[in-house]
C-alpha cells in the first residue's frame, strides 16, 4: 500500500474519529484480493477502509461494534469499497459465533482498536467524560444492565477502592472510595460532574509549576468504564479465541491505549509464541510518530502489537 492510500484513510476519516497507526499497519499487513478481514472494533470504519482497498470483489470485511451509532457511521463510510462488507452489532468476545454465522471459518486478518473515539466521549448520553455534566452511565453497549452510577452507589467501600486501583491503577483509590461513600450517603451520585468534583476534592494536589497533570478523576473514570463494559474480560476472550480463528499466515493486530490492555496482549502473544502458534512481528509495541501525534493527540498513548499465525 502506497503512502497516499494510508494518508487518505487518515485524512478522509469519518467525522469524530481518526484511525491511528494506519501507516504502520499498512507497512506490515499484506492481504490477498479474496482475503477475509475481521475488524473487531469497526468504530467509524477508518481501518476497514484502509484494508478494504486491498481487497477485490471476492474479498470480505466482517465488522463488529457494540455501538449502533458506530455501525451506522461505518456503513456509510465503507459502502464504496470494492469488497463485501458485513456489519454486526456485537461484542468481539462473541467473535467465534459471529464468524461462524457469516460463513467465515478462518480469517486472513483480525484487528481490534481498543480506543474510545472522541465522538463517544462527547456523546452526552454515554457519560464517559467529566468535561461536561452528563448522566453517569459509561455503557458503550446499551444491552448491558449495570451502569457506572450503579457501581458508584452500590459497591461497598473496599470493593470500590479495589476496582479503582485494579482498573485505574490509581494510588489514591482508598481515599477516593471513602469520599465517594461519604458523599453518596448525603445524595445519590448520578452525574459525571458530581463524581468528578468528589474525586477532585478527595485528591486535590497543588500543581507544580510548568508541569501538566492528569485531571484527578481520569484514572477513576477509566476504571469505571473498563468495569462497566467488561473490557479486559472481553479482550481476554478475543485473545484466547484468535489462534483458532486465523488461517496459517494470518495476522492479529491489537491497538491498545493503556498498560492493562497492552500487558494482556503482550503476555498472550508471548505465550502463543512459546507454544509455536505465533510469530511476533512487533518485539516492542509500535507507537505513533511525531507527525501523527501532532495531527491526532489521541494517538500518543496508542500501542500496536502484531502477531502472525504459524
């Protein structure tokens, strides 16, 4: 794939989302014209558009996403590709069943971009951001029954602290949990603004001169989102299923955005390499170059790992 192809895939992206690490993917993944591609997190279709251009009419992309708004956007963004495109509203943890249902025994390429797109963060119905006061929901899949508000208002203090520490790697988790429990005794916590203010008061630290710090609520919000959407459990299920879903010579590419995800991918790839299942194409994760980081700040924390089925 030439420079212009991946550049176009980046520049002509669907509004609200820029696919990350397109150039790095295109340099390493080559597909046959009749290839079977699974985009396990199709989002707005940027990566699928990139690889769909390699396929002919006999090729196929199977795209999954739990967000119906993403499916709708991806449909319009991929409808002019030369290959067949099938979009399914489903979590990638169910990939074996979805592939079987659509007649794909094994794929040439499976990829997952684990990031949350900016349009989802800004969606006032999702409750993923503390930049505006939104309902404290955080479900990417409306079929899920437990919201972030449920966790914040119902978990006991120890369980809440453990969740914030485990999924947010937040060292002040016990103090934050204690303040949340005290606050909810006075009033149920129902919005992102309420929760962010509680956390800010719990761990407010003077900002050192010239040093940009994360918002105090960042790690707690990450922890709640991961827990609500069962993100790590679903990723583990995808990683365990992948070897049986790939053709010999097929590729698995995962783009992660925090250390918990990247650690799972790294350990799974290493285990499968030791068992003679994978050849690892990325001994160290690939990160975005300076040009992409400037154009797309979201790419700064992205890490790409690629394995090939032996």
